[in-house]
C-alpha cells in the first residue's frame, strides 16, 4: 500500500493507492492508425496500471480527490479505504470529495450499496460532467460499452442526494482550482493545488502511461471517450507543466513528476 505524502501550496497531499491491475495492450488505441498502434503494442507489452485517489489536508479540513473502487472491483481494489484508516482518518472525518470524472475506478468508493461511505461529506462534481452523465440524450449518443458513467451518476445521487453539488471550473476551494481537461470524458477535470513550482496538477486520467504517452502524444486508451480531445488536452497540459514547472500526478501514475520538453515531445520524470 502506497501513501506518498508531499506538501503543495497550502495542502499536504497524500496519494492513496486503491489497487493495481496488469493491463493488456488491448486497452490502447492510436490516432495515427493501425501500424502506429501495432508498434506501440510491441514496445509496451502488458503494463501495470495503478489506481490512485488523493487525500488533501489543510486548514479547511479533510478533502479527497476521488474515492477509488470501493468494493466494486473485488478484493484487490478498494484499498484507499484501508489507507485512510491507517492514516487515522475515519469516514466521518472527510468533509468533501472533489470528483475528477464519473468512472468505475474513481467514484464507487463513495458508497456501499445505497449508503454514503462518507456520512458527512459533500461530493463536488464538475458541472459539465454531472450534466452529461445525467442526460438521457447524451446516454443514447454514447456506445453501449462506454455508458457506465450514467449508472454511476444515478448511484451517486441516490446515495448522497442534495449533498452532490455541481461545481464550475475555476477556483473551488482556498488554493485549489478545478481545471477542464476534456476528452477522457466530456467533463473530465483536474485539480490544481498551489502555484508555480510549488504547485501540483492532479490531472486524473489525462495521461495513463507515464513512460510512453509524453513521447507518443497520439497514443490513447480505449476509455478516452473522445480520443482527439484527450490528445489535445494531454499536449496542452504537458506543454504548460514544462513551461511553468508545476508538478503533476494522476490517478494512474505511480508517484509525482515534473515534465521536461524532449525533442518534439516530452518526458515525465517521477520523483
Ligand atoms: Zn481511471
């Protein structure tokens, strides 16, 4: 179990490891076509995909960014709950949860059956994400295999009712800004903590393969609902991180990193 703590801005940030899955290259797609995809598959082989959520502690109490799988993915996942307990944080201590997007490795940890796992917490969901995944016309527009977010939105609202609140992009809490990172889902959102070199962008699922996607900017995952938008978002955030020097991490990245330009692309150095 990994609990990597760092100070960024006004918050102590702790990565909570929810689990890890050995993913096959069937999960990859490539915007430059079949040859590029075959080359990427040969280069990468199968790869470990970690699942993280984050604990932020500061003057305003206890905030989570996402909540992992809970019991939805079986006994190898949901370990973020144990990591929180190990840190002495009980479910009732959590004041609020910032949601990055409505996928099955990010939000089922918020409930158990129809009961909220965090009995006092407000659940803050980016309004673009919440309105998309509660819209019937949007549901019909998405391939069936990619519709899980609609069921998850319904479960979330059933468990938390009016404590589910939609938030705009921009400042959301003292020293935390919600950043639109569309592509993986329409309302996919990162959270920027602090500023400049002392700051951190939790970019959620804008990048899954730290060793490959910064160099191969057209490499995407099948779970990116709009791969073109996801690739544009990834390029823009890597360029901004290289330029401004802020640190980055994600829900599927094994640590914290900094981005450097390398040739026409980038390198993500974990620290
Ligand atoms: Zn994910």
